[in-house]
């Protein structure tokens, strides 16, 4: 992973834990620019969007995670009995 992407992803995650949602989204978006195939930044940014009640943006990021990961890699990302299919409420 590009060092800048790692730094921005880590800082974005920290911002989210501190409820600095906009700062988290900004850093995670920059991390994705450096490493568009790194699913972790999409996952955390999806969580930030979800926390912000931006459900469509969150779903877009979660779907991107599913595109990046193959079936075996998806295990553990979703509760038991959920195949990883995303549904809107």
C-alpha cells in the first residue's frame, strides 16, 4: 500500500472514532485516490457515510468492497447467514 494512502486511511479511521465524520470522509477519499483497490478505506468511508445518514453513499462504498473482494475474502465481513448481499431498507 502506498504510504500516503496508509497514513490517510489510518487518520480517517481515527477521525471517525472521534466523531469527526467530515474529516474522516475527506481523508478516506484521498486514501482511495492513492489506492483505489484497497477495500479497507471504502469500508471505513462507508461507515462514515452511514454515521452521517448518507445511506446511498454508504451502500456505494460497501458495494465497492464486494467488487474488490472475492467470495472467500468476504467471509467475516458480514453476520452469519448473510451472503454479503446488500439491501436497502
